[in-house]
């Protein structure tokens, strides 16, 4: 199981966007006048879109902005824990699946790796996930490349050969579905991010749920055929 983080397991609240404002301000000397839609995108993709929006022709500044983004979120991790939340039912599902020895759980997220760890740890979710062997926005700006990254890490770090068709990508946006399709995996979408359940139902995922609160149902979907 490859879990998306924002909108699927965790809600960072305004802080998720505010750290981009602050990182851009710190590196470029000015913050954007408006915010771009972040759902489903990788952190480097978001930074590139902000540079376009701000008409800044400095692609070389992206690594520095991403580094500052890590610094900003780490500095605000206590605020994240206070103002953000884990998504309803997420902890119970992760705990249940972690106890199933047929299942390996990691993350596939647009966050840079350091920020993925901070967001999960703010709500104690990292204990059920093999985060280290996950795939992150820091691996590739194109989310569609990340299933391959995650499977390669399982092979190289854990000696485990996992076939893509045995993998579920769980996310909250059509971008998660596009990533699953590009990687040849199955996809469960949950409507706990910015996309309403009806819009996700039309996207063509293998399964769509309003949220993760029905633990039995989620586990049943993700472990069917094991
Ligand atoms: Mg998401």
C-alpha cells in the first residue's frame, strides 16, 4: 500500500501553503500575491508553478527554495500538530494493515522526504509505515514517476520484489490516479482532500470512498485477493 499524505492521511491546514509563502519570501525576497492549487502536485512542481506565477526566471533557485521549505516546516512542527490533524479513520486503518503480515505499507507523496516525515510524525502515523522506503517529491517532480521509485526502493532496501499489479496507491486527487495508472497499480481515492466524492467517482479509480472511517470496508478493499 502506497499512501499519499496530504488530504489522505493528514490535513496540514493553512500551514501547508503558508510554508511555501515563507520559503519563497526567504529566498526570492518576496512572497506570491496569490496561492496556486497544491493538491496532487509535488513540492518541486509547486515551486516551479510559483516561479512562473511570480514571473521569476530563476529555475536554479528551486533547490534552495525546497531546502528552505524543509526548514520552515520543521520550525513550525508544533504548530502543525496543534492546527492540523490526521484524517478521520486514517490511524485505525494504518494500524490494522500494519498488523497484517501480507501487507507492506509505505508512502507515495509529493512532499519532499523531510517534510513527509514531519507531517506523519506530527500525528504519530509514521509508526505504521515503512517511510524510509517510500517515494517522495524530492525523488521526482513528476508524480507519475513515483511508483517506479517506490518499487525500486522496496527491491534495493528491503530485498522485496513487489509486482505493480499487487500495489494499491491511495490518494485524494485525480493526480494520484494518474500516478497509479502510469505505474500499473490499483488506486483507491478518498474524498477527504479538496475533491468531492462525486468528482472522484467519475475519474475511474478502482475504488472511491468518502473517507477512511469505515475501517472494515477500507481493509476489505485493499486486501481483496490477497
Ligand atoms: Mg493528497
